[in-house]
């Protein structure tokens, strides 16, 4: 059983699919599962390996697993099997506690291009828990030691295949920015940003509009990229872009912490 669970976990990790591991940590009375029993639950709420009990316990655990995958938080599930469960008409007997841990793949940060901004984005992305992929024919491992993957032989951007949870930053310095952006917009990437001047951003977006992309598609593009930090240096520009990524990833407000405190202390002034 343990080997089967391990194999499934490795397979899900390889596919970068969200899942959850449920472990029985305590049992009382008449329950079918034993302490330390485990189950792997996939993104659809199905047990794909292991076992934590019969229908009463399994259905409750799968529901909680979906909640944990959505929130990214672990949970302790209290299951009282002495109560009538799911309209079965009879109690199952006993009770149990199940620890549910979501396993979410790291979001990927796709950096298109090279140069100092790309180098700093790679460093910061790795520090913030992203799996960094750098895509450009002119890159070397020495310049991007924190990257998980370097792509140097993909002129047509066919290997740019971001998933829904991924972030794409185009820093190609005008070389292929319109083509890489077109490829990115065909994906479901959570964040797509173009590091360019306002004039260049407008030219690229107009080009994509002429190529058949709808205005609603182009609204997904953060161009120019980043928060308004007054950034001037490459390092500051990278920080502004990374800050915007964190804001979107963690669903922050973008307000200064002190402003939030002021609003809490004086809500009437904030409303005015």
C-alpha cells in the first residue's frame, strides 16, 4: 500500500497536478480505518490511492480535501461516525480525526528574454517559491543559476506552455515580444506581463488586435508591467514586476500597511 501511494504521489508531482494527502491521526470506537491510514485525493475529489475508511469517512474527507486544495491550507477534519451520515439511515459508529494536507505544484515563472531585468527576476522568483523557466537563445547557466530550466532552442516559442497557475513575463527587449505574447495569450496563464515602454506596449497590443485577438484578451496583459514604484534601475523594475505578481498571487489590496491601519481606526474618514 505504501509503495502504491508513493508511486501515485510521484506521478502527480511529475504531472504538476494539485492533490491532497489525508492521514488518519486518531480513531475512537468502531471505525474501519486505522491510525496512520492514508489516502491520496486528486484535483477532482476522488481517492486515487490508499484508504481512510468507508463511504461515511471517505466522502467527508474528499470534500475537505477539495477545500484545502482551494485555500492552500491544511486542516484537521473531525468525523463523528455515531451520527447519521449522508442520509444513510444508520450510524456508522465511532469517530476519527483526519489530517488533510494539500500538495500544490509550485507556480512557474516563465521569463522570456535576457538581460539584467531577466536575471533579477530569475533570482527573486526562485526566492519567492516559483519554479523559474528562462527562454531565450542568448542565456547561459552562469547568468541564471536559480533557473529550473533554460530554453535556448525554441525560436517559435512552441515550448512556452504555461498552465493556469503560471506567470509569464516578457522581457525580450523588443525582440520577438509580439510573437511570445501571442503564444502566451493562447494559454490560461494567471499573469501575463510585458516589460516595455508605453509606446512599445501600445504597438505590440495594436499588432495583436490586428491579428484577431479581442480587446478582452488584451486586457489580460499587464503592459507596461509592474506596480508604480517609481522604478528606474533594472533591479527596481524587476522588483516592481515581482511585487505585482505577489499581489495577484496572494490577492492583496496593494495598500500600504499603515493606510490599512488608519482606515481601521477611522472608517468614517476613509468613507469620505
